[in-house]
């Protein structure tokens, strides 16, 4: 090998190794305030009956007991402290592992619906965690057990959601083309379907009710008009035309009676769903979405 190239490789390797060592040292070192905060947390955990173990990362505390599996607390920053509490999720590697694609879809649902819980997938596993800012260990204690319960709830939800995601057949772009947006609401309905499935289901049912009401309303109107026309053109002796006209008016009126309220109520429910969705979007909040390409962050106003 060329001597200059060898020298360059050695210099670059030394530089990268030094940078990595410096970064590792910074990530491991605890400030005095963080040490005090960590000691208060370890004291609290011991008093609550947990078994503790320290990891290679000095910022992290591992803990568990007979009824609660291993969790961890990771401390970052100070004034306020940024605390991450997490628990192991599900393996994504190995013969009996969960499939990463479906795990990402599950993580998206859990991150959207869980209270403060986020789920993300590494190459090895799916991980559940809660992130929060706290001013002191005393403040953290109040949220400790609620956070444990929320992580446990998300852990329980994983397998049913995973099975549900696997049961959904893949979309065929030929057999299942992208639905056209509502002519009156543009792409809002598409966004509602992706971002708030529950509200979208309400909108879809209201839309069906509204369409059914229009069918009854139009059909009833036509029957009533035809019936009236038959009655007006029938003579006294023309009993058949009179009978047909009478039936047409009765059936048409009944259809109108069914169609009109369904059209009004369905339309009202559609508008209410759209207003609710727009009101939610107008509130400033952060949202995390996971998909096959990675994690998306958004700030909604």
C-alpha cells in the first residue's frame, strides 16, 4: 500500500477514535446537579422496593421488582431535568421475532393514542418510553406510577394491534385505487381518515345516512309527482289509474318522510365531524408519526 495513503488512514482513524472517546466521555459524565437528582431517584426506587442496577451509561438507572419487569430511567439536562422512562418492548430479530414493518405501524397507533407514550423501532426491538421535563425528584414521584401504568397499557395493546395490522391485506394499486376526495371538502376527508380514524368513521356513517336520505327523498318525490299526475288524468270510471295514482302518492310521501330527516341529520353529522376535525387541527400540538420510511415529527397550530 502507498505510504502516504497508509499515513492518511492512520491519522483519520486516530481523529475519529479521539472524537468518539470525547463524545462518550461527555455522554457518561454527570453534572453535580444530575448526580444529586439521580441519588434522590435511586433512594425513592429503593424505598418503593425496586431492585436497581446501573448500566454502562451513568445517566441510566435500571430497576424492577417481582410485579414490574425491568424498566429504566435516563436523565438528561438540568433546570429542568429531561427524564426518559422506558421498558423493553418486543424483539424484531430472530426466528420467532415480530416483523418490523407491522411493528412500525403498531408504534404509529400507540404513539397517536397513548397518553404520553411513544413507541419506536430499532433494528433489534420495539421500545416503549415516556419523556417528560421535571423540576425535581419530588415532582417526578407524582408521575412515576401513572407512567408505569401507561407503559404497561401500551405493552398490552401491542399484540392485539399487531395481529390487527397483519390481518389487513396489502393495498393493490390496481384493484384498490386511491379514493377520490369529497367534492365539497377537498382533501380534508383524506386527512381525517389518516389522522383521526374514529372521527372519520363518524363522518363516513353520516355520509351514508345522508346519501340514503337523498335516495329516498328523490325517489319519493318522483313517485308522488307521478301519482298526482295519474290521479289528475284519471276519470271517475278509470279505477285502475286512480288506484295507481293513490298508491304512488302514499308510497312517495312515505319515502319523502323517511328521506328528508335522514338527509338533514346525516348532513348535520357530517358538518359536525368536519368542524370537530378542523377545531382539533387549530389547536397547537405536537404529533409523532411512524411509517416505513422513518419517524415524522409535526407541530400543529
